[in-house]
C-alpha cells in the first residue's frame, strides 16, 4: 500500500525530531513504528486499560489522551456491555426453557 501524507512545517519538525530521537532513518520505519504503537495503545484502551507514562521514582503517572484512544475505550465498553446483555438474555431464555 502506498500512503502519501501532507505535513505543515510543525508536522515536519515533529517527524524530524522523532526520527532523530529514535534513530529511525526512513519514513517507512517511522510509520511502521507509529502504527505498531497506536495498535497496541488502542487494544489496551479497548480493554479498558489506561495507556500511561510512569515515573516510578516519583510514583506519578501521566495518561495518554488522544481522541482515537478515547473512542477505542468507549467502543470496548460498549461492546462489553452488549456482550453482557446478550449473555444475560441467553441465560434468561435458557432458564425459562428449562422451567417449562
């Protein structure tokens, strides 16, 4: 798949800073690493877990807040509630069937 991204000056500066900090030499490496991180973070949020940076020495943490992760958390909660409701409905139906 070929992807083209248009960045403003600030976006270019961020990309160059991240490449410099991480030693990533190609845009492909940068994109693949970014997608890997977002995939992991979204799966954690979907499960209801926080994605955060921690400072163990100070016993502090800072949760990562992004619209995509907020959506994944909401979607995961909604899906879990739907599954619980379906399971409860199924159990009720089985109880009624065995009671007849």
